[in-house]
C-alpha cells in the first residue's frame, strides 16, 4: 500500500469526519488524489465503515458490556472460523477476536443489564457445539477506547513549594 493511503487512513482513524479538502491540505496533495485514494480504500474493503465512538456513561441509557473468554474445539477443515462465524452472527455480539494464550476467542457482548448478558452466555453461547468453556468479565468503566480517552483528568491545583 502506498504512503499516501497509509497517511489518509491514519487521519481518518483519528477523526472520520475530516473532509477530503482538509485531508488534502494536511497532506499537501490535491483533493482529487485524496478522493481517489479514499474511493480505492473503500472499494478494496480496507475502509469498512465510518463509526462514532460513544461514551455511554454520559448517556442515560444503561448498557452492560462483557468480554467473554471462550475455549473451543476447532472444526476439522475450518479451524476456528466456522464457530467464530456462528458466534459473531448473534446480534448481542459486538466483536470476536481469535486469541493466543489461555483461551481461543474473545467475544464482546452488549446487553441492557447483567441478566441479559448472563442469559446470552448460558442460553446461546455455552450450548454451542465445540464450546468447551466460557469466562465472563464485565466492563465496569471505560477509560480509553480506540485511542480516545473518555475522562478528562483533573489538573493538579496544588501550589508548588520549593526549599
């Protein structure tokens, strides 16, 4: 991939609302070059979607997010992909990652409350063929996501004293 496309990806990852005009100015290239590069990246499915990161703790609507460690038995001929697909097709599932280490898949699930997430794990995820075990970890607070810090840290207002 050429350097221009990589720079454009970095700028859009930082803020997907940046315009073609602004990106062209920032990179000192023409708007046509930027528009063509973005169009190519979208056609190649390098850019899959433009999304907004929401700090749900600032919104009245309650949501519960859990990270579930899943141990599975891979399927002959398909490895982990077939079971991962069965899992990511559930509407409650936000992300699925193949991991190295003590478990095979990390599944991010979102629900309205703890009971809803627990119900998903016990009624939909755990009964799947090839699922050996699950371990559910509830997210209590998000400090940073996708490089974005959610909470502003307070400045130290104490007076400096020197000897």
